[in-house]
C-alpha cells in the first residue's frame, strides 16, 4: 500500500511540474457524472480494504478503493449500514467514488446526506502531502471541516485515500405504501407529513402515483400505516422499487434523453417545465427528462434551488454546463480553495466547473 | 471569577460579601438571556453579567464615571437573573453594595437629587401622596398624554367594606402600606373578606405605614430603617401578646422587603430579634390561602359559579424572583374557576420596579407595553397581578382593567353571598 | 491575566483614532464603545481565564451596519472579532488587542418560521432556545440543544458547530443548518447553502460550521426544524461504579439502540447540581446515566424496555423512568445546569471537551482521577457519553497563585490523552484561544499549513478572529519542542 501511495506522489509531482492534469479513477462507475475527465488517468482502486470497523463505535474506516459492495456486506454482517443509501451506479463502485461524488439515495430526506455521515478523511493533496482531517469519533471540531469539504468535491481538491464514516443499525421494520394522487396534491401531502413525527424514510411520485416507505420500530411503522392508509406494496416488490430508484434502473431513467436533477425547496410548487418528471425526497429532489437547459436553470434558481445536468452527452454538457453557475464571490472562493489544496491544478481539472 | 478587590473595600464586611458573590459567578452568561434590559438594549453592559463586571471593576479600584452609573441605574432589580443563575450568584446584594459605592464615587446632577428627595419624602407619606394623586387625577384630562400617563389611575375594583368583626380565634395583620390604601383600597378589604370566610380575622395596625422598601431603593438607607422600625413598633405588641399568628402581605413588593427585615436590621441590637421574628411570621396572601386549600375549596364549591372567565396573570418580580413563589397564585385562580391565558416570557419585569417608571421612563414604558402585549395576546377579559406597583403601572397603559388577584377570589366567594 | 496569548500579538499596526473616526462616520453614536470602562466587560467570554481588552467594541443593529464595520476594518487592516452571547468556553470571542469586537447581540430578529417547509430564518443574535419557542406552536423544534441553549445564539452555534445532549440521534449544528448568509472580510455578502437540501459546488456550508469566526461574519441563518416526537421519556440509571456506567453505554449501542440522548454524570457533578435543581438524582451513585427515548408511545415503550434490560445487566443499582413531561424536563434541567452549578463548589473551572471512542470511557475516567490527584485539583465529570464527548470540569481558584497554571496543565494532559486514545481535543466547544497550542498534538505541520491556506482563501490578510482556531506554524514548532522536554505538561 505504501508503495502505491509513494508511486502516486511521484506522479502528482511529475504532473505538477509538467502542468498536466490527472483524472482520478476508482471503479469508473460514476465516470458519466459531472464534466468529462481530462488528462491522464490515475488509477486508484488498488488502495483498498477496511482499515477499522467497530460496530459498537458506529464507525467504519475504509480505503478509498474498497468496493462499495464489500463495505456494505461487512456492515450488513453486523446489522449495520450506510443509512443515506449511496447509489452504486455499477458493480465496480468504490468508497472513494461514492465519497467524491457525494450522492445520496432515497433515504436522504429522512436521515441526511453522505456529507452528514462523514467523520474523517485521509487525502493526498496537489503538493504530494498525505494529510488527515476529522477523525473516527462522532464529534470533532478541531480545525476546519475539511473532511466534509472534500465530500462531493469530485476529486478536484485531492486524492481521497481513506474515509471514516458514521454507520447506523439497520431499521427493524419497513413497509411501502402506494397512493393515486396528482403532483400538486402529492407535494402538499409530503410537506404536511414532513412536519409530523412520522417514520417516512423515502418517497417517490411519478405519473400520478405516490410511493412512500416507512422505516423504524415495528410498532411505529404499523401505527403510521394505519394512520396514512394507502395500498401496501409486497416486500420484495418494494425493495426492488427503491433499489431501482437509487440505481436509476427504474423505467423513468431509461433511454438516452438528457436527465436533469432539480434540487429545490420541498415546498416549491410543480414546475411549469415540459418533459416527464419524477419527484423524490419529499419534494426536494425532482428529476426531469429533456427540456431547455436555460429554462430549467432559471426555474430552479427562481424556486430557491439549483439544477444539475445529471446524464447527457459531452456536447450537451459542454453547452449547458453540468452544474448551476456560481455567483461571483462564491466562484472566487472556490478557485482559491482549489489553489489551497492543489496549487498546480493537477487533479480532475474542469470536472466540476471549467477552470477549477 | 478571579477577583482582586481594592484596599478601600477589601477588608470591610461589604467588601468580603461582594468578593464572595463575585467569585461565585462563573461568567457563563445564562442570566443575560432572561434580563429585561439586555433584551431591550442588547449591550453586555445592560445585562447582569456586564453589570457584575462593572461592579467588579469598580471594587477593584478602576475609575468609574457616569457610564457605570447609567448601566447600574438601568437595572430594574427584578432579580430574574437570580432565578436563572445556576451558580447561585446573589446579584441583588452585589448590586446594592455596588450602588452604594457608586453613589459615593459619582455625583448626581442636582435635579436628579431633588427628584429623588421628593419621591423619598412624598410617596411613603399618605398625607402628602393622597392629595397629590387627587389633584393629578382631577387634572388628568388636561395634561399632555406623556405626563398624564404618570398619574396613577385608581386601579382595581371599587372598595367594598371590610367584614364586620366576627370574633374569629385566628387573627392576622395586614400591612396598610403607603400608596396602596389610596390607589387600591379594595385589595386589603377583599383580603379581609376572604380570610373572614376562612375563619381568620384580618386587622390593620394604623401606625404601620410604609414598609421601607421605597426609600431603601432610593438609597435613603437610614430613612428606610426608620420606616421599618416604625412598622415593627406598631406590630410588636400583637406579636408579644400572641394576639396574631402572622402578617399577610397583599403587595409582593412590600412582602419581599418585610421578609428581609431580619437581615437589614441585624446590626441594630434593639431591633434585630424583633425584626427577625416578624420576618419569619410574614407570608404573601397567596401562601396564606394556599395553606387553607381544603376549606377554600369547600367554600368555592359552595359558591358554585364557575365563570370560566379568561384572565392573564403577571407574576411580579418580587413574587416570582425575590420571594421565589411560583405557580401559587395561578393555582388559586384556576381553583376558583378562572381560565389562565398563556403569557409569553412570564419571567420578564413589567417595568414598574419601584420608582423605575419615574427614573427610567423610556425603558419602563417599553417593558410595560411589551408586557401588556404578551398578556393581551389571548384577549383575556381581565389582567391580574399581585403587587400595587405593577398594578398601577400596567393600568397606566391598558384599557383592559388590571386587578389584584385576591379581588377575583373575593368576588367568586361572594357570588352566592 | 498572565498567560501569554495569541490575541496580544503585534502583527497589526492600527491607528486607533483614524479607526474611530471612520467607524463614527458609518455608525450611529451609541453603536460604538471606546472607553476602557465600558469595554472591560467585553474583555472575555465564558472562558474568563483569558482576558484581553479590545481596541473598540461595536454594537451594530443590522446587516448594513455590520457590513459598514467590516468594510472599514478591511480597508484599515484591522482585526474583526465577532461575538454572539459570549457563552463560549474556548475563548472564541476573546477580543484581539488591536481588533474591533463586533457584537451581534442586537441582530436578534426571527425573520420567519415556516411550518410547511419546516425551516426558520433567523438573525445570528437569536438565542437557540427562542428558535424552538417560536416553532413550538407548530409542534416543531430546533434539534441541537447545547447546555447553554437558554443564552447562546445561533450565530455562535454555527461558528462552533455546537452539539447538545441529543446530537447522537439528531445531529450537530452542521446537520441542522441549511443556509448561512454572511459577509466576507472585504464586506461582500455571500450565501452558503440555500433552501434546498444541497447546493452546487463545494460544501462551503459545512465549512462555515465550526469555523470559529475565521472565515466570514454571519448575518443570517436558515435552520431546519424537526417535528416534536409524540413522546419522550428519560431513564436515569445509578451505578455504584463508574466503569459499569461506561460499559452500559457501549452495551446500549451494541444492542442496536440509538438513544435520543445518552449522558453521564459522575458523583461530583451530581453533588453540584442536585441541591440547586432538585432533579431527583441519586446522591449516593458513583455515576448516573440519563438515557432518552423518543418516538411513538409504542416505540418508546419498546426501546425503554430494551435499554432498561441492558442497564440492569450492566449492574445499575437503581433505575427510574420519567413519568411525565415535567419530570423529564427536570431530569434534563440538572444536566443542562451542570457547568455553572459547579460554580457553587469552586470559584473557577476549566471545562475540557475531548472526544474519545466510547469503549475507552472508563479508562479515561480512571486516568482523569489519577491526574486529579497529581495536580491536586478536583474535577467533576459530565459526559455526552453517547458521542464519547467528555466534559471534565477542572476546579481551581484563580485567586490562589499557581492554581490556574496547574489547571491548564491538567487540562492539557487530558487533551493529550484524548488524542492518544484515538479521539480529538475538541468535540463541540471549539479550539478558540484555549486549545490553539494543543492543535499541534492532533495535526501535523503540513495539516496546519493546509488550514492556513484554506483560511487565506477566504481572508488573505488574516483579519477575521486572528490568534484563534489554528496555531501559527512557529507556535506549533515551539509547542512540539517544549513537549520533547516534558512528558505531561506542554506548558511547563
Ligand atoms: S435584576 Fe433584572 S434588570 Fe437587573 S440585571 Fe438582573 S435581570 Fe437584569
Ligand atoms: S448566570 Fe450566574 S454565574 Fe452565570 S454569568 Fe450570570 S450571574 Fe454569573
């Protein structure tokens, strides 16, 4: 392992002195996401393995190249998991890729996002230094929260070597319910339920059907089901449904049409945008197929959120930009932060924003 | 907190007491959250922790000016900070010591001294105060609004007669007081009627005038002690003869003060013991009633009527913070069938605070208006409190009548009578 | 104060008169305090061991005034120290000798409470507890509840990433804040986060949480509100032995339970609190655990049953369950008043804040007891046991020569141990000025240098809260050198 990192340090130094960019690559399962890779590939999936896992501490530390499946299996064995349900997007997904993409699955509305479970990281920066931030304990405010800054930074600040994450026990009971309801009414219901102590752990609305998942203690799930009504989904079907949403294998996501992700306040009304829509996270995450990029970005901003061109070909990504443009002062801070960790601009150049 | 008191005070009794209090404060800042003046002004110097610091600096020999004076003057002495303080800091004592030192250090302008002198001489004397109020009330419609507000309105219900002496075995004394008999004569009368129903005769000792609180808080310590001695002289024969079982306070401001008699007169050999004895025999009217819970409940049942009338209660600082009596009046009113309207921030002072409404009119007005807004939030039919100062101060800004709670109990008991 | 401190450095050359004139030009008269007499009470926060008179104190009343102050300070290269309720225990709001203290206490408007989106928008000077009070009519509350919640402000909570007694289940400030609006040091208005669940670009919102006033001045915060659980109950378990209590904590987590709160107090802490709060704590216990369960009544009953079983197995000598909401609040009131209540036993205390893996709780307590003997200072222990976050309260008397230095050495020894046990020097109180030197215990020079570069990305000239949070590289080297000479006390 040490040899591996030594080798990378050398490559970083070479790239830095030559002014080249390195494209960090783990399992490659999320290569489709964000702006296209540039430069020579730095293959990092060899740095793998669970470093420490103590179920009673609720903490796991894994090397970035560890396959996500392997981690999930190790946790499941002890009745625990990563509650934010990170999408794998392929069998080759790694812990590092999950961390760098920063994506969360259906349960995000109830339990928080990946960044909320990050406790610490070990990274390799653009000057070839191995640095640790955060730690393996639940609470830690020593120094700036660099670990969370790296989460979702798409490898633009450095190579993630190791991640420490908070884990939780698996829910005891789960049930999924279906309701026939139109978009506006579904949004209304989701927000009203959100204000009540109900064990709703996921929601999805598409084409007039709202699916809810309840998770928690058996008694709480049963009580909520009595209260909410709806039609119960068979357990096997339900599991498959939520997994297909998480992995975007659900029919809505099929085909080559561009996929937009709108991150909006949950209370935002139905958006007057053409194209088919699927709503998750209690109204806070809305997927859209097709549409005019500019109109989508304007609508998202007006509603108080932002839009990401989640899946598209390179040409469309280049013309629309993948992520919502940043206001000038924030863009300036981004550039300076990039320089603070990667002064020569070695890592994942342009993967998030052009010039970053 | 670390302290280093200056030589001028270090080895005096006051200095030692102040040092102990200062050192019990850990500067956590919890108290600032519940301080009325900090809430209005948002300056550390206008909160308890800042005032403690200002006093500490002064006692450590730092130069003081009108600045310290201003911020100490703005303190209401409401003692909300003491209720909040987890460290048991006796703030009011520190403030008293601090104010005394400050009076020596920082001279006051002549007008201020003159006003204080007038307040000091007039308020505690019924024979001056009564005509002054009468004239003020007559003139009220003619006065500009700002001034008119300052003339106390006759608050509370019309005075109904005291009960005819029924020769009960149990007997208690009520403090006649200085301003109360003039402004709200029904308060003691109502107390007498309620106690009469409970088999307790209430009497007043005419020679007991002002309890001394007014002048004490105007830094006329000696005059205040004289007021106190006068009260003790008026009461003592009845204590000695065993004719009365205790003293009933219908104004929590007076009650707080009488309960401190023992401490305040501890250095006067002629009065120390008597003062302590009287202080120990003193109760707020609500405590007296609470002790008669069962007979009172029976009487209320007898009276029958349960109006469900909505009332908002303001617990005076002297009741909830100084005497630490909480929830007792509320329970009595509920037992008598009144519905208590919720009042936000019940710990906050109404701004009356002795003569504060005269010395700090702007802050007092803001506090009063905030308190009235909080009390009226649920549109109660009546506002109720437990101290004459709060009652008149609140009434000066309120169209809704402000009453003493005992009047409400009295009315309920007399429904069927 | 004799401690040589990082807020008295002479890096900045400030013309005080020119600064006053420039500030007077943009602020109302009463918004500036310039006399020593009126600035003294601002010379420290909840950590009174460090005191420093500021150059000037400013009391702005709105964002525009804050912006005007920051712009003047930026133009004249004057340090800016933001201050909320100054309840912090690490000296995060200790003034700088050449700086302006900007008190945000007057920015205390609750701008909106929206029950539908379950958010509240508040100014930084709004008290933590008043957010929950404002949300209460909608059966919502703001989850992070630091012990000082009655007084501490949301701005300060964000700056410190404050925790509380319920954060094992409900998270820290960083998990409950959606948007922070503030000013960069050049006076530009910036917004981190938004009303949605995420924002494009780097997670600057996370970075703001716990940044101790070193990156921006906060002027507005959007917080997430949480539905009040139908029912909450607390179990108090007494233990005759501290070790058993430590084991019970690990046992509860091992049973797959995430309690809403899991707190531990040792005998000294119990004895400080009980006479004042009358919470009903067992005065004979060596330690007590407070375990809270919340949810639907069925859920709570089930969980309380499981927790009670674990507690009994771990050797609890007594178990009580709160019977109503008033009793539950009383059980918690003791815990929340614990720090200042220790003030009844001692004129001064230092509150430590290390976090360690839970399984080492008992070992740590033993070590603290030994250190207590070594330094001849008493120590009460209050732990967020569920998070492994320790708050040893070291009692000393600042009026006794040498006691403060002993207390500081005692504290430093505890922090070293925290790092050695695989934990951190601060779980929730922040580094501030208090632990700035000990940072070198936890981070390498390269990591410290990375922090400095990060800071410079926001604040090139280092004007925001200088001397706090991250030690200069020179101080790190000194610290490391001094440590070589002494095994236990970095200060000796
Ligand atoms: S007595 Fe009242 S006004 Fe004075 S400091 Fe205490 S809380 Fe504030
Ligand atoms: S609450 Fe008590 S200990 Fe804390 S600052 Fe106020 S007076 Fe001092």
